[in-house]
C-alpha cells in the first residue's frame, strides 16, 4: 500500500522537525518543497509532500496517516 501526505506549516524549525521525524519513520520526500507568503500572519508557509510504502494492509479513507 502506498501512502501520501502533504504537510504545511510556518517556515521555522518546528516544520523541519516534523519533516525530519517522518523521514526517520520511513516516509520519503516527494517532489520539491513549496513556499508561499501569508500576508495576514506575515509569515512564510512551507509545504512538503511525503510518501511511504507499507507492506500489507489495504487503503481506507479512515486510515490515520499520522500513525503510519
């Protein structure tokens, strides 16, 4: 089964730590990161897609991707 997630957050160390945690749990970066500016919060927002192949199991929309 292949899984996909797209994470977003402010361009700061906490976002990098979230991505690093996923990489260390077997997720892989998918594509290039994205950046945009939020004029309301005056912050740069990052986005990064990640993918993971999981043995066995079947995909369901009820699957909690944060626990994979």
